[in-house]
């Protein structure tokens, strides 16, 4: 696979990551409504710490959280494209993608002190978080496979 093929795979991955982000948004929004809970601010809090961004008011916090959510989910799609470029596809690629996305969150968010580590979290909350990330990885994988088959 040459540089052009890798770039094409990354581009398809970015598009697939946006589709995965749509799926995760739907699953987490429905779950939050069913459980009558607010949305998580941990990703935006982490990005704010890393970037030195502090929104001034609740509306700014909501906008920043939306930008972080969509930017983060879309950009992780590039990893799905790189997995393909490395020769990994299908369920193995989806599993590796899930492990990379969810695993990095489990390291990064506690390290930035915006979420507790797994061992300090309720098992149900860990399972719900893993479920939403699984929805993301599966939807991204399905979208990537569809993009690959349509261009073959």
C-alpha cells in the first residue's frame, strides 16, 4: 500500500469516524434521557485543560463540548483508516479500534483528573461507557467497510 492508498484510507476513516460519532451521540443521548442524567463533561474538561480553554458561560461550555465531541470522534476515525492501511480489517480492526479509543480515554481522563479511574467507578457506569464506545467503534467499522466496498 502506497502513500496515496494510506491517505485515502485515512480520509475514509475520518468520514467513518463522523458516522461513528453520530451513532455514539444517538446512543448516549437516548441512554441519558432514559436514565435522566446529564451529558458527560469529561472530554471537554480534558480538552480544555490540554488546550488551555475555559469557556466563560454555560452556552460556551456547551459549544466547546460539542466541538470536542465531534472533533474527537471524527479524528479517531483516522485510526480506523490506519488499521486498514496496516492490513487489519473486519471484526479484528473494530476490536482494535475500540481498544484504542476506549483504552486511551481510560488512561487520559484520569491522568488529567477529569474522571475517576476504572477501579474507582461503579461497574454499571463502566459498562455504559464501554457500550457507547463500542457503538462508536462498530458504527465506524461498518461505515469504513461500506466506503471501502463502494470504492473497489
